[in-house]
C-alpha cells in the first residue's frame, strides 16, 4: 500500500507554500498542455480559494475535456441485481445489519424484464451492480445475468456494453469475469484514508483494505482491459480523498501503462439506516465538489469522469462544464425498480441511497442538447478492440475524439429515430445537424453516410 503515502498527502494539504496564488496560476498554465499533473500540482489547485483563479481552473478543465472528448456526454444506467450483502459499511443501506431494508435478488428472468425496460428507454450501455454475498451474487449468477442482458434485441435495439461493479475477485475469478465479454470492471475504494476505512467497515470481507486496493491490479493482470476507480466523498477530507484517488490512478498508469478508464466521484447521500450517511463526517459542499472534479480532469486528462444521479439536476448541469464526460440517467438503485418504478415506497425500502436527479432518460437527453452537449450512446471502442493500452494511446494523444464524434452522432441519430417524441424530435434533429457541420469535410461525409444507413433502418452503425 506504499503508493498511498498518507504522510506525504497530509503534508501537501498542510503546506502553506501551496497557497501561493502565483504558483496556482502556474500550475493551471501547465495543465493546459493536457499532459496531466503531479500529486503536488493537484494539491496546489485543491488549495485554491481565489474566485478568479477558480474560474480559470474551471474554464481550463472544460477546455481540456473538450480537447480530448469534445462536447460529448456518454449516457448509461445502473442495473442492480441483488441488494443482499455480507458487508456492514456504515454509509450504505445494503449493510448487513440494516434489518429494515427489504432484501431481493432478481431471478434471471426478472433481470431480463429490467433489461427490456432499459432498452425501451433508449439505453445502450449499463452498469451491472451486485451486493457482496457468497451465495447470492456468485460469479456464475453474474455470468448468467450478463448472458441474459446481451441476449435481448428489440427491433434492433439492445444493450451493447455491460460494465460491472462487483466485489474484488481473485485473479482466476477475474479471468472468468473477462470471459463474460464485459466492458469496464469498476470497484471503488470508498476512502483511501486507512483509519477511516477501518472505521467505516467494522467487519465483513470489505474490511480488508489491501485486498480492495489491489483489485485493479488483479483485474489488469487477468487481461481485463479497462478498469474504473472511485472514492465516496464525505468520509474524510475531500483534499485527502482526491489525492489518494489520484495516487491510485498514477500507480496503475505507471505499473501497467493503463490508467483508470473511468474515475467516479460519488458524494455521500442519505441512505436507510446508514449512520455515516445520515450525517457525513466530512460533508463536501458544492463549491469544493466542483473544484475537485476540475482538478481530477486536469490531473488525469485522459480518463472518463463519471457523475451519477446522486446529484441534483442543477448541480449536474454545472459540473458538465468542468470535466465530466459520462453520466447516468433515469437511474434506480434497487433490484427490480425499473419495471416496478411506479411503486415508490417499495423502491425506497430496497434502494442503496437516495437519488438527487429523478428525471427520465429522455428529459436528460434533451436537457443536454439545450446546454450544448452531445448525448452519446456509443459503445464502438469495446467492439472494435480500442480498449486498454490502445484506448489510452488514443485518449492521451487527444485523438480519441476523431473516432468518438462520428460514432456519437450516429448513435444519437438512432436514439432520435427510435425514442424521441414528435414534439422534441425537430429540436434535437437541428442540434445534431449543427454538430455535423462542425466536422471537417472528410469526417462530415463519412458521418452523413452512416446516418443515411440509420435513417434507412439499420442499427448499430459505427466504425
């Protein structure tokens, strides 16, 4: 665990020399090269309080994100298949000692029903989520769930990429998970502060800090190309958490040449009978939250930053402009909640945490367009073997956008044709046309040919 150097991280947080505003401006100028930042550089920016420098920080984060990923926002939805868990995390409603939570593990057929609902909303990628339970969320169960999800095709619409968020696995089990044709393997450390970690995980398998910390190493060693890390902000000082998260990202990149494909930034939200969630030990306000997102974008410019529906719509809109590149939409955090979404009470009795953004997918899509962001349902890289080091090469060089932009436009045209109602179709179609006109002539012609195929009834057109 030597790469999470708590003494060094704390020294950076307490170093008054990093409050130098001239130094802060110099670091922002360095960040404009889109080559990333050191841990000390990140600490400099986390200590920024000057409103003018903060605005410079935010605008630079937006500039770097758009230089690499353009104005695209990738959309997905989580699919919870079981809320049974043997862990006792003090911030989670799924915790073992929560006797009031209604427990449920979906059957494979019920997983199919949830899948059908998500496809009919327009989703193309999902994050499969399962509580940690040796008998209920077995690897065999996860494999059958993935097979069921991939088997659905509704008039050419289907789930084309399944990312997975499960408990850490052994090297051999990760190899099995790889065989299920997953996209990104995702697992959050929750907190990188060791004593806080032990306090928040009083018992259960999750109490083993090192086993969880090195899960990504085992996943990469098992040839899972893409991994996603994250921290639950609110358990300890947000500056420590951000620097711990970045230390993890830097270590993976240094050892494997593959940094995190995604970094998630959930904030602690209220959850049924979860003591730490009722009163966060180190609550992160909106101002600090926006700052840490921007710092992560500048420190790890190639990564996809994921923002969930934990946050309310107004704040999500604001955070889009400081580096977020992937968002969940129309989410539910309890098993079976999509099909049974009209039963709010039953959902509350099974959900992992409270949501801040309850809008359905179509409303989020149209809102993105109003804000000037291109909704993307693209999953082409996964099917074209642009993953792992190949993806990293494209992202770090800033060339991934040359592929992402055409595929994002094609998938959005597919969404418009199949899911947009007549009232909004004209508006978003005009937005898409303007996006096409931004392209160079060669790419524009290629995109127009792709869209011609889609308008003729083809689905899943990509390159």
